[in-house]
């Protein structure tokens, strides 16, 4: 059967294996195809780290499955140490880890809930929301996260393209003036920046510039119609 191995950076690679093959056998195939030593490989499937002495069928890995490949920096780590690292990493990824009480999402939600509930009821609602959110986040696989990221980036690029078409200057527009040209130039600069970085701050700056272009063009139209 054919399965896919997806490194953290790079494209997925198709490999030919059998369900009776051990995880160690799969790592040896990966070494032949990708040149990564067996001792530096860590394979993950549906959020679970695969053990070398287990077979693929033990993890219910079937035709077309995708394994995620991580390259370990410390190749001498024991299985127990690796499990401890995975456990500590998952614990550090809890929703409220590292967030201060005054700036966290939970503090903002609590302020909102207290407008509509008593403080005691707001605490109960917030607790249930935390519990539900952490449960759903724990059930996410790397495939789910990859799909969410691709969808989000696709929506951002689609929105940017729509805005560019909407604000693109056409020749012969009678109300187009120097203010419109300056706003359009700043808009194009913000567009180039967000396409290059896809950073949230650049995205917000780009959307603000979209608003500026709308306001300037609207004012230019009104001034032209009045004259």
C-alpha cells in the first residue's frame, strides 16, 4: 500500500509499505528516500507518536494515510524522555498558559459575560466554555491544523484580490483626483507588504488602508457631483 510522509517543512513523499511493516521499517524507507537518519526521525499519526517496535496495523494506518515527520535535534533521547517531552509540550499548549489575567481572552470574555449574567453564572459559563474549547483543541490532528491554515490563507488572498479589483483605477474616471491617487498608492504599498509577510499587523494595516480608499473615493465622487 502507499502512504504519505509529510515533513514539517517540504512536500509530502509517497512511500510503498505494507501494513505488517514496523515503524522502524518505515523509517528505514524514509532514510533511503529523504536521507534523514533513522535516529533523527519521529513519526506522528493522528496526534500520536509512533513507536519503532509497533506495526502500522497497530495504529490502523491504511492506504493513503499521511504521517507527519519531525526531525529530532537530540537523536540519543530515550523513548521515556521523548514521551516526557511530548507530554510537557502538550501541557504548555493549554489555552490559558502564559496569559496574564488582565490581557487574556478569558478576562475579556468574563467582562462580556458579566454584562448579561451574574458574576457567579458568568464563572460557570466561562468554565464550561474553557472545558469545551480545550476538549476540541485536544482532538485536533495535524491534518486538521493544516487544513485550517490553508483555508485561512486562501480566504486572506481571496479578500486581497477582491479589494484590488474593487480599487483598481480605471482610465477616464472624471472624479479621480490627486487624493484618490495618493490613497491608491498607499493601498498598493500595504497590499504588497501583506502579500509578502501575511502578518496579522500588516493585514490590519491593509484593511485600514482599504477603508481610507473607500472614504477618499466617496468624497471625490460627492465633490464631482456637486460641481
